[in-house]
């Protein structure tokens, strides 16, 4: 079955500018001292190019191989377009959204419909819509107040049916329904009374279910005679990587990602009722990811191993030579986003670090990889930096796979070896159960173009490098996880990339929390910080998690801290930035979406209030029409215009004037506009 599951990660931004006013001359002088007078900086790349709408994005080839779809602007808003494959003159918009745009779309397996998901101003109550390509009719398939559609499946044996999880009966649990795509009529497959998720067989029967226990373990159940019976257990240590991918064609067993009795995640097969799985694919170095199945036969075809860059590996013998050809034509990142129903064509997203991403079509019979479209052709003529994969040792001898980008003026031949030092931004990913990957990164390109080196670190708890690496982050928020970031900073100084007093920290979600941690737990380590939707208080964060995360509550408790125990509550308090707010000495910028259901506005409000009471300067930017991160291009442009002025004041990098970048944005500078030179004068220009 084709499955699309919404995953939960965070985003955050925070800004403290007290020191910026007093440090401006000193910091700017140090930045200029780090520059090479013999090497002129490159042309300033407009924020509009990097953070505005691409020409086209999210390409898909239809399951029948005859049509294509993609997201592209209509009056400045990203909508869905459909046309004949490769014929862009035939493509026309099939949606006319005028708000935040459409974030995700995919095809029905019979190629008659296009689906898309949309929430309201970032509230993450996702609704599933379908577009009838013959009539143009658009229908909400989940038209229930407060519903969140999840775990959307299709099966080629059931054309005209989509399986959708909906939580309108109980906000905590998603019941599973069959939905008639044409009419929208739904029929219940299984009511959810406390399971994390269900696995349907190829007859659309709920046969297997997973439940999270109080100890954080995953308990797997199998259904027989209308009763759920225990099958096997996966310990908390293994649960972070564990996932059931689906049934085989005969409905006799399941395919899983599994780390039991090994460190890295393997693709395995387990017959129903058995307890000893058979390994299909594995690596001792990294987890198996991105497993592809045949849309009709449900046979596993290929998978990815991603250490520094992703490499594809064949499972099916018929794909061995074509995938060798595929790898030979790839030198950067890649993802397979869609397959035709006969598996003859794959839609592949290819991703060089210093070129525009390209959507391509891979012919699995010939091995040919051909272009579908370039997302932003205009950027290929701009002075872009190269991303380099580096492995940094932590103080306790863990390998931290990281990505380094150096400005052109500091590394003219772009070999990853700095000829002289430059200011550095430590850019921290969210999650924390995610990872940074190789590829084109608008944030990294923006920052290097302004004169900053960028270091992205896969600290412990990042995924993809085995369960020991993930579990090394348990109960280590603001502990060993933060030490990894400090170790990476020290490495960059030792390599001559930057100097001790020229490093900023920035990130979203967990990265926002890491920013707040950096300025509180290690107040001398960073010159300033940018936090986007980062939690400031771990106790209130856990108290306010969305109801539909109930099945993961125990996972959070075991990974972060249990507020129901005296020890856990003490740990959460000790590891919360707000506890140490009086230690903040350096400039801080915070960005927040008012509708964020994961890291609620109160997380930013409370630390800003605490800083105001202590007369610690902070700049706080709020967006009324955003959630966990910023989706509207106008809001991204406005926020990064503020962040650029902030970083320039703190680290001395180049600044593009704000100009009209607030136009059309919902930006509200709640507090601290006076701490960023020139900001206040633009607030009336929206």
C-alpha cells in the first residue's frame, strides 16, 4: 500500500539584542579582521531568490506514466498544476488557493484524481482533499471540525478508495476509515481505542497494531477472531527506529525496519505468528532507510544507505544494473517521491549543494535518468557555496556526521579548507529525532553569501546512525546533546574556520531549544542566537503536547524526562532554558507562529516576559497566520530580513536592506524592535 504519514518535529527562533548595541563596533571590527582583503565578497543574493516561491516544485509523475503534476505559483501562491508528462505548455493549475498555498499533493493510484492536504493557518488539523481531473471538482474527504487526517493509504487492488485515519470521535486517537474518493462517503475499518497505529493487509483489513507501553516499549498485536492478541515486544531502546512497513502480497507476513539484536536498523521480513525475522538488507554503519516497494506486488525493490550522502541499493535482481546506473548519475542527495503503478518510472528529486534541485524521471528498465524540471533555474548563475560532509569526534568518541559550508571569500576554491577564518553560524536541526542531510539548503546559501560559515551537526539523538547513537541522547537535552554542539564549535575553531568569539547559534524547533540552551547553559559560547519556535520550558512543553500525540507521550517521558516523578520533574526544570534565563548575556531573536500546536506561543511568551522582567533585551517576532514554522513566502522573507539585520549587527556580516520584504506579511514585532538598527522604521510599511 502507498502510505503517507505526517511526522512530528519542532521549529524555533529567539533573539536577544542587549549586547548588540554595545558590541556593534567591536563585533564588526572582528568580522572585518577575519576577512581577506585580497578576496572580494560575491554578489549579494536577494532573499527573494532564496526564500521566495520556486518556479516549480514537488514534481510527480502519475501512476499511469502519462501525466505530471507539480506545485507552482498562481498569483504568488503555490498551487497544483497538471499536464502531460514533459509538456509544460499543457500544464494548467487545478487549484486556486489564495492563502498559505498547498503544502503536499499526491496521485490516486488510478490516475483519475490528485489529492492534497491543507490545514488552517498552521494549526496542523490536516484535511485531505481530492481533485477530479475530469470535472475539476474539489472535495474535502475529511470534512469534520477539528479533524486531523493521518496515515493515508492506497492499494492498487481497491481503485477509488483511500484509507484515512481521522480523530473526530476522540482527538487523541485516529480511527481508520475507507473513503470513497468520488463521493467522500466513509466506512469504518477499525475504531482506535489506544493504539499508536494499525497495519492493514492487502484486503484492507486491520490485522496488526502497535501500542506504546508505559515503559516506552512498542507492543505489537495481531488480530484473530476479532480480538487483539499480543505478538511481540520492541524495547524502548529499539522503538525509535522500529516501523512496520506493510504486508507481503499473500498477506502472510510483514516487512519491518528493526534494530533488535543489532545496532543499525535493518529491513526484515516476519511471517505472521513467528518471532524470528529474516534480514533482507542491512549495514553495520547506518540504518536502512527509504525502502521502495512495488505498487502492485508489494515486493521490496530498493533501499538507501545514507552516511554522508545517500546511495541506492537494489533488492530485486532486475534492478541491480539499473540502480548501478542510477548511482553513477547521482553525486548529491536524492529521493524517490513517486512510482508508476508498473514501477517502470520513478520520480526522483536530485539535490546538489550548489545548484538548483532538479526533479528527474528514472526509467527502471533502461537505467536512464532524465530531467523533468529544474526548481529554480535562476540560482544556477549565482555565486553559491559548496556543502562538504565532515565527521567530527565528540568528547566521548562518537562520530558526528556534519555538513560544512564556507563563504566563497574565505574558501575561494571551495574545497572545504578555509584560507582564513570567518564568522560562523551553528545551524541546529529540529526534532531532535531527525537529521541534517547533504543537498541544497537555502539557509546555508543565504548565510554563506552574507559572509558566515555554516556548520550543521548531527548531534546524538539524530536518526539514521543506529540506535546507540539515538539513545545516547535520552535524558540529555541540554546535556550531552548540547556538548556535541560545543565540541563541533571547538572543532571549527581548531580547523581555522572561525574564532571563538565569532560564532552564533540558530535553529528551529529542537534547534530553537538548542539556541536557548546555548545562550543560557553556555552563555559565553555564542555571540548571539536565533530561535524559531523553540520550547523554553520542558515541563509546559510536555503538558501542552497535542492530544493526537497521546500514543507518543511515554516516548517523550523516557527520552526527555517524566514530569510525573520527582526525579523527572527536577530534570525537566534543570534542562529548561527558562530556569537559567538570568544567565543570558548575548543578543537573542525569537520567531513564533501563533497557531503552533507543537510548541505553543506560550513557550516564547514566557521566556520573553522573564527576560523583560530582568531587563534583558530580546526581540520577539510573532506571526498570526503561522504554526510550527513559517509557510508563507511573505512571512519567510520578513523573518529572514529581521534575522539578517540581527546577525549582521552581532557578527558583522553583510546585510541586504529590508526594503519591501515586510509587504504582505503578518509580521508583528511584539517586543524589542529598538534592538535591531533600522527595524522599527519598517514596521509601518506592511
